């Protein structure tokens, strides 16, 4: 094939990057005044806004070190365990929850309670302690917020999950190693969270790349929307909240591209071709204040196949969104990377340039809180690139839409310096 992603003009969404400098000697606020309303450049890194707030970081945010030191020397090392909440509603107050599994939890563990899908509560979270366990039940210390769950795999889904939070004394990720989550499935996963009492040294990678909401699957006829905070997609060109719209190939028309997923900004629409309609880009969502709301990236919509079927092959599937990374470390030395990028849309297959590419997934959310910071070398929540159409010609028609970036917030000191001792 002669065409490639390099043929297309660069338009990857880098998302919104905010660096908030923490000044010592003041109390930790209930809500940090983070402002993230900025427009990333179409062909380069997002603008970086540097703000300063008069606050310090209390040591309790970095945990108690109960899990001891950890050295990671393998790829995709899993540090978290996940439970899907089956109850229809819970909180505020003490809650005894029914879960799909609690085998990885012990009394005294800390868990992150996360509203992963909901029409208007998605992204809210808080931390709680496990105070009792029963057969497939978990009793938590009093919660501040109300949550809903148990309505799965349908439009307007409601899904909440519990994630065990490890408390390390020190954390080291070797240069050829990585920490990862499991990709969102079974109404849970897609999140990495940890507390480090002393020093975290990241020489390799912490990644939830392509571990967020699922992209639209390949259909013989019309494209499928990407999954989002509103639940799974259906066959429609309109967006599914942040999920990109599925492409629509009309009678006697060639295939077209699926819509890219939105997050910090709207996603790009899929490119039309010969009368067909590309999927709409997903809408922007999330407040941008990651101390209050963390969201998975959404999936891109799938492309549409040539209606006449003479191209053979298939349209491209939508790409997955990026996941969530929440890291508390007293001291952080970042020589490697922390990444929650969205997945590229799938390329179409076939002999002729008549099947549409899939829309890309959007970037996720990254929140890093530290008292002393060296780096960052690379922190990224970029959206993916739209998939390419089928055929062997250098054409841009029927490409999938690019995904939006997510948001990245680094809470670090005004004078970063981290030693290795």
C-alpha cells in the first residue's frame, strides 16, 4: 500500500496539560483551583499553563507504606485489583456493597471508589477503608458521595468499581519494565493508582494507554458508536457522549470514516466520501479538575464499508480510549514516561479505496501529586490518530476522525529536586 499515516497532515490532539506548583507551608485545600480551559495546537504539543497556589502536600496523602518497597522489572506489571459493584445505589454514609469478587481485599485496605459510567455522575471518586468482608460483600468506611451501579452494558449505563490502593515505601520501575492496568471490561478496570511514602523512580513506564472505553466494533453495514461514560454505543452517526459516532454508508456510496472520540475537546468527525456521511466526533466531557473528577477516555466510532461491496475487506474498528493514572509520591523522579494515550482507529482493508477507517480513541486522565519532582520526561494523554481507508492510493478520503486528548495535571514543587538516596 502506498498510503500511510505519514501522508496525513498532523492533527493529533495532545490534550490539556496543567502544572500547578505547590508552595510549602499552607493547608491542603478541599478543592484545588485548577483551570484547564485552553486549546491545544493542531500540530504540536498542547500549551502548558503554569499556575501557583499557596498550599503544601500533607504527608498522609503519600500513604503508610504498608505494602513495603516494590521494584518492577517486567512489562505490564499489575499493582491494582478491581471489583465491580453490583448494587443499584450506595452512599453517602457507611455502605455494605455486593461485588463480583473481593478475593484480593483485606480488612484495613484502602480502596478507590470510582463512578466509571453514569449519565451525569461519571468521574466522581473518593477513597475509603475496608472495614468488613463477607461472601462477595465489602463494607466501607463512611462515604461522602452518592453512587449508582448495576445497570451494565446498555445505553445510560451505571457502573461503579472499587480499586485496591497499594501503599509502598518506595517504588522503582526499571528502564525496560512497566506498570499497567487491565483494559476496561466487565464494568471495571482501566485505572492505575498508588501511594508512595518516600521515593518513586520511574525509569520505564506507567501506562494505561488504550485501556479505557472500547471503540465501536466492525459492522457489515453501518458503523457503531464508541463506548463512553454513557455506556456502550449503537449503530448511529451521532456521538455517544464522548464516544465517536459510527459512519453511515448510503446506498450506492463508498465507505466513510468513523468519528473520533472526545474528551478535553470534541473529537474530529470521520471524513465523508462519495455521498456517505462520516461519524460525528465525540463531545467534550469532564470538568478538568482532576482532584474532583477522573474519567476514562472514550472509544472512537467504527467506519462504514462500501455499500456495493466491490472493494472486499472490512471497515476499520474504532480505537479504545486511554485509562486513568493517579499517583501520589512524596518524591518523584521521572526518567521514563507516564502515558494514558488513546488508541489509533483501525485501518480498513480491501482492494479498492472504498472502505472507511475507524475513529480514534481519546486520551484519558493523569493526576500526579508529589512534594518533590524531577522531570517530567514524558507525561502524555494524547488522542489517537484516525484509521486509514482501504486501497492502495494516496488519498485522505474516508479516514477515521482523530481523538481528543485528555487532561494531565501535575501537582509538584516550585523547585523540583529529587535525589536517589
